């Protein structure tokens, strides 16, 4: 079997088109502020891509660049100013923060108004997601769900296995799949007999950060494989957490790296900025429910 390739480019374009349409209907210009502390080169690339997507869609975009030795107080003051700025509907602080600020990471994220928290990392949004009231879910897993929907890959009643339990990918992915009525198993670094569990997956999400960790013998024939991992193996070569060549002979559908989930993440950020703008416009930031607000 040769798997269907789920192209990040194709589905990211669909997500962005939908975000743009929704913004046009709102009749306002959604605004995103990205705060970057220090000059981490990888972060600089991500931030440029976010700004470029805003430009492409005609959204207002503000970049706050602070030096690596910025104090926590100064960073919190910038967030306070953006929280109060009515032209800014979404705020994100690019992670990781420089080493001197890494202990303050949660405090910094918690300072962003939950209604402008387009990364979905604020505890209020984490709680909303897990109680079915989540409108601002973390972009990477939310983008994966949109892709599965657009690709007509059923989730209801399927066994979804996620490898990885981070707050950014693994845990919110589990909540989102649960809300789609999948039966969800989360595997992590302490999981026993991981390969056996992974082989049971109809939908497999790999978010580990280990190059080509998932091999063909770990994948059920016909399964959908979503590779979130991004690993640099040579100066100019990126690979995912899945052995793409071998697994695409077994899987039913698979995302490539590069050209897969990474593109969905930025597209979903655009959608979250529009969702945040909509909630702020309607003034009912806490009440928008997902379709599975109550789960039987
Ligand atoms: P993380 O380091 O926070 O979490 C990794 C997870 O993998 C942990 O929960 C850990 O328990 C699990 N793990 C590690 N070794 C394991 C093993 N041997 N067996 C089973 N589980 C194991 O990473 P993260 O932030 O969730 O990111 C994961 C990967 O996804 C990274 O490669 C990262 O670069 C990538 N990523 C991509 C995007 C994107 O937009 N495509 C976004 C976020 C993260």
C-alpha cells in the first residue's frame, strides 16, 4: 500500500481561506502581536512566518522584539500594554524564552488575557478545552484536527494513539480527539510495550522529538499517521518522528516533514486570531462551546 499524502500546504490554505472569510464577515481587521525575547534563530524564522501569514490575509500584525536580557517586569509590562490595546486581538509570546527568563515562563503566559491567548496555553483556556468550552485551543493539535476534517478522515469511534504528553501538543491533542469521540490512548517515555499499543492505532499522532522513532512495523496497515515531530538531522535536513519512506508503504494516510503539520500550525494561529477577535467583538469571551460541550 502507498499512503495518501496529507499535504500541509493544501490544508493550511483551506484553514487560512476559512479564517479570511470569517474575518471579512466580522467587518474588522484582526490583529496579532508576537512578542519575541532574544534572538534565537529558529524562533526568528517562526515569527517571520507568522507575520507573513498575517500580511497575506490582510491582518494587522505587530512585532515586539525585546533583548535577551529583558527583565521579567519589562516583559510583563509589554503584555499588559498589549492586553489593553483594542487593535490587538491575539497575543503570543514566542517560546522558548531565554534561559534567564525560563523560570518565569508560566507566569508570563498567565499574564496574557485568556481572551487574547491565541496559543491556548493559559490555564483558563486549558480548562475550557478540557470541559468542552474551548475556543482557543493550541494551534498545532487544533490544526491537525482541521486537517483530518477537511481530509474526511473519520475520528468518531476510532482508536487514536498519541505518542507524547506535552502541554503544547500531546495533551491538547488528546482532548481534541476525545471531543471528536475518538477513543484516546496517550503514550509517553514511561509507557511499557509502546510498539504494541501504537500498532492498535487507527489514528497515530507522533509528537516526541526523536527522528524516525516510529517504524513501519509499529503501524497498523491503513492507519492515518500524523507526524508532528521536527528534527534537524543534518545542517539542512529536517525529518519527523516517523520513518516516512517505510511507514508510507503501510499507512493509509500520512503527513510529510517538512510540508506537513508545521504549515497547519501557522494557519491555525490565523484562525485563532479571528476566533479571538470574534469573541472580543461579541463580548462573550467565555461562552462559546465546542460541538461536544457535553460528552456522553
Ligand atoms: P516535548 O519534548 O515537550 O515532549 C516530548 C514527549 O515525547 C514527552 O511527553 C515524552 O514523554 C515523549 N517521549 C520522549 N521520548 C519518548 C520515548 N522514547 N517513548 C515514548 N515517548 C517519548 O516536545 P513537544 O513540544 O511536544 O514537541 C514534540 C515534537 O514536535 C518536537 O519535535 C517538536 O519540534 C515538534 N513540534 C512541532 C510543531 C509543529 O508546528 N509542527 C509544534 C510543536 C512541536
